[in-house]
C-alpha cells in the first residue's frame, strides 16, 4: 500500500509538470519519468493533452518512449532502438523490471533460460541478483528462486498499464468472475438454508424421541404402582393367611386311647 501511495504521488507530480510544458520541453520530463525508481505506470501521463499533442510532430519520439514504458519490453526497445532516444542506465533498469512484470502476467513459473534471454543478463548469478536486488527488494514482485529447477516461481507481481484494446478483455474477465461469484454465493446460501432445515428436523426428531421416552417412563411407573398395590391387597385379605400365634393358642383335641 505504501508503494502504491508513493507512486500515486509521483504520477500526480509528473502530470502537473507535463500540463505546463509542450513540444521539446517535454523531452527531459519524459526522461525523468521513465527513470524514476518509484514509477511503474505511465498511462495517466500519456493521457495529458500536452503529451498527446506530440503525435505526428518532430517530438513524437517522446510519446513513443512513454508508450514503450507503459506497454513494451526490453526486447521491444532493441527492435526499435534506432528510432527511439538512447536510454540511460536507469531507464534500461526500469524497462527490464517492467519486462519481468510482463512475463509474470502470463506465466507464474519463469524459466531461467527465458529470463536470461529476455533481460540480456550474462549468467544465472547475474539473473538471481537482478531478481532479488532490483525486483523483489523494490516490492514490484515476490517469488521463490528455484535453483534446482532453474526457474523463478512468481507469487505476486505488480500490474502494468493496460494495453490498447486490453481493457475490454479485462472488463469481460471481471464480469465473468462476478457472475461466477454470484452463482457460488447463491449455491452457498441454498446449502445454508438446507443445513438450517435439517437442523430443525433433527431438533424436532430429538424432541419427539424425548417425549416418547418420557411417555414410556410414565407408563412403566404407573404399571409398577398398580402391581405393587395388587401385591399388598393379596396379603391383607381376611382369612387369606392364618395367624400363627392364633393357631398356637387354640386347645388341642385329645385322641381316644383306642386309637393310640
């Protein structure tokens, strides 16, 4: 966020400066902007009317140079170097940084061989130093150097200015993403409703089971009470059981001698 805020301040500075200059006086401003270490976006500067008025004039190379830094790569400059101003070291460094960002837009695994060729570095050591010191330390890219596989794995890369005609494709991509997100949200909401409904069903089933258990408990308790009362009544009926003490107190009948 700090890098983005700083870049906005730098862009605002150059836009104001460009609005007060014209013609060849814009040359030094363009050179300064394309050399600035914190500036990686140039579309707002290009959109300044004074800059656009360079089109078709003898100073149009300054507009072309801005467009190169907005959308092009180091290879693009080499292909058209004879028509463009010669770059100073800071501009070369900036354009190579932007080249890495362009490569990272389409591939998250960048082979060392490809990077060495695109950036014109001498060897792997020089490439890794460039990626670490000039790209990762500046905050425009994050990733992992895989020396075993000889590649750079991109985890984050700052975006470049949209190319002419690219905006429509970006809008379509974002629109498709929005539609997919909406469909996913609807699906999630439906699953939440289903889960809530199943939870209510489970709660109702639990209540029914608990009520049934209580009914069974009450039924068992009532039956036990009835059985207990019946058992007590059996042993308390008159004449049902002879009292032992009463039996002992009765006089015994004497038998006749003849029957002895």
